[in-house]
C-alpha cells in the first residue's frame, strides 16, 4: 500500500489502513487523501435525541414530580394513585373520613379538586403511591406543595409523611391550615432513609371538611437546581451524549389515538396547574403491557422542552399534529377545510419560540421566564403519516410556514416503514414538493441494520436531506415485549451508523427510539435508557449513540485510488 496525503496526517493513514484491511483491498494500491477537499460537512445535528412520553419517560421519569395524579384529574377514576385505607367499606374505622371529587365552577384546564371529610382525626389517611412507588434518598430534601381551603370544622394541620411498604415513617412535615379561601402552601420533608418504594401519607389534625388540590412533591436536587424541574440523573445521561438536537414530543403521542387526544402544545405552556391533563396514548395501546394509570400532566411541556434543548446545546425539533390521528388506531382526519387551526398552531409555535416579547406568543414565553428567543430552526409536520391524506395536508402546512417564515426548515415524514408502497409514495410526492428534510423510521432486525449500512450510498445527493428519526434494532420483532437491549443489536446499529455518517451529504439528523423506559412502567422495548425511581443507566445501545455523538466527524474527505475517486465505495475518511 502506498499512501500519499496532501498534509501530514498520521491518524488518517492509520484509519485508511484499517479500512483497507476491513475491505480486503489488496496491498500495493496508491491512495491519495486530499485533506483540503471536503465532500460534505457532517452536520452538528448528526446525532440527536428523540424524546417521547412513552414508558413513563415524562410523568414518572424525566419530569421529577413524585405524586401521581396530583390534581385528581385522571378521567377513568380521579382517585387513581390515591388510597384511603381506613375508609374502605370493610374497615372497622370506615367512618374516619372520606374523600370525594368536586368540580370547579370555571374550568381553566384544572377541573377537579378533592374534598376530604375528616370525622376522626386519628383514623383518616390519604396515601399517594407515586409512580410505582417514590424513590427517596436518605438526608435529601423534598419540596412539598399543596393548595388547600378549609371548608368546615376545625382542621388545623395537615401532616405529610414518607412511609415505606410496611408503614414505617421515613420523614415528615406539616402545615398549619385555616384559610377559608384557596391558599398555596409549601413545605419540605427530609428523608431519613433511602427507599425505592416510598409513599406519601397525609393525615389531619381536627375534624371537618378541607379541600385539596395540586398536591405536588419534588426533590430539591433537580437538573440545574430548578424548582419543580427535571430528574438530574436522567438529564445528565442525555447531556453526556452531547446531542445535536432534541426531537419532541414524539412519536405517535403527537398524533393521538383520536384527534381529540392529539398533542396540543398550547395546552402545555403557561402555569403548570392550568395545563389540562390528558390520558397517555400508550395507556392501553398494548394489551400485554396495560398501564391504566398513565396520563400526561404536561408539567414537562413545550416551554420545558425548549429549555432542555437550550440546556443541552441541542437544536429544538418540535413535531406537530398535521390533522391526522394515528393511522394504526382511528386514523381520524381533519377535513381540509377545517385544517386552519392546526396550521395556526404551527405558525404560533414559531412565534412562541422566536417572536419578540411584544408578540402575543412571544409574551407567553417571556412571562414564563424566557424573554430571550429560543431560535427555533426546525419544525416537523406530522409524525408517521402515510398516503395522499398526508401529502395534501403537508402541502398546506409547508406553504403557510414558508410564506411567513421562509427560513424555517420543515421536516416531513415518510411513514412508519423504510420501504414498501407507503414509503415509495411518500418519498416520491415529498420530492415533488421540494421537501427539505424527510424523516425515515426503521425498527428492524439486527441483520437488517448490518445489511443496510450502505442504504444511503445510492441516495440522490441533490435530493431532500434525511432525518433517520426513529430507529432501533429489535432482537425479536417490532415492539415485542421480549426485545432486549443486547450487544448484537448495539453493534449492528453501530455498523449501520458508519453508513449514516459516511453519507453525511444526505443524512443530516439521526436518533435512536424510544429514549427512556421505567423498569416497571414500560410499554415498549428496547429503549436506550432504563431507570427506576432511584437509579438510571444507559444500555449498550446508549453507549454506541454516545460514542458516535461525542466523536462526530466534521467533514467527509475524498480519497482517490490510483487517481480514481473512491466516492460511493465506502472509502471516505472521517476527519475528526
Ligand atoms: O418509538 C415508539 C413509536 O414507534 C413511536 O411513537 C412511533 O413514531 C413509532 O411507531
């Protein structure tokens, strides 16, 4: 082998030697590396994060709230998450008290509150079970918030205690009550012991009736120390990946099983207590993994997603409903003549992120504590839609966004599969519409990933750029509950990713999916990060993603073999 480089590059020579061995290229070939000539830059967005509230990733996960159903809004049963052990009809002490749900006269997103009637102050208990328990750590401090109104009688104190599964107390605090109007209280509890399955027990001093709402509990040790913020260990895992972008809020959660249950970003900003709780679409999606207690509080809403993107130094990539409910579920369609409010949501989102504080939506952002712009550059229209219904809706969105914000980069989608009729049709139509970036999804076998390392070698360099927006090797079958995050999957993804980076001329953004899973509350596996209420860890697949993301090349450099360009033959040099 004779290697000539136009600059002295020992590392380059070594890498080429490795490539030659791997590619079985016979010795005695003359390779020339032109270090001055970039074939394509590798975009800073090359490796990013796909976030969806699936597997308890937001409520019960990244969003550090420890109380499940804090505002008594879960629709099937507003007491999901709450127990009143001494009010059970079989209890000898059943007359100790009872809680009931009352509706507010005016509904600003929060419809219900809880009225507690205490007849016997030593007997009545209201207990929240958390998200499969609450993880508490010895000597750590937790902020507790509650809104209360004394309705009748002489209830003078509310006592809050951490208890373990045997009822042993692991820390307590109390607040003095007495206001006949709604009043917000804050207090703190220090945990006396580490416990993964703690609960919060609430008892009362005095008897009478007291109204309660927004009973909320957070560790003070959150990401960046933000009050009511995000779980620190989980964000640290994301931060360590140095992601180029953060895609949110999904996934199918964008679309909803029905249009009424689609993700509506406007309902996720502003005061947290006014954000309307919505059943999570993954709640009953899989009969083998039912999670009837899975709802979206939207405490982690669009403001928080933008803020997280900023914290991570990642481009924000919001994906919005295009007026189509999930086609694997109802597939409901908004009639074309009724699409305007959906399009307006997209236009308003851009103003929320990038508008001055004088604009209506820029003011909402500013009032939430961020007068500076979020500098949004990308917006996604639809998640995994397919067919003519998508194309005609995409066109309306794209025209409206381009007319008002010509520099906005619009991300479109090619459907759920990386080949076949839906895919071919979507790609062909989106190309005709001059789509800039098309999202492709592949949940395939490890072998598929190895075999497809060359997938993008033949993609048109002048066509739309590709966002490999959701992918993960499935060890058994797509969404099988037996899928594992094993080494074969991780290595196969790594092999495939050589083809993503080598084709940086086409592939601009990539992300593994799904991102996170609670070890007891999950619906879908494999996932990149697993956690319980105390701990979290990155899988082998996470390590692969992190390795690539933190060693991303900057440019693809041409190599010539005895004067001939090797472009397209897997012999690119990644300049790192
Ligand atoms: O990542 C899980 C799901 O897979 C996403 O919500 C959806 O877009 C895809 O089908």
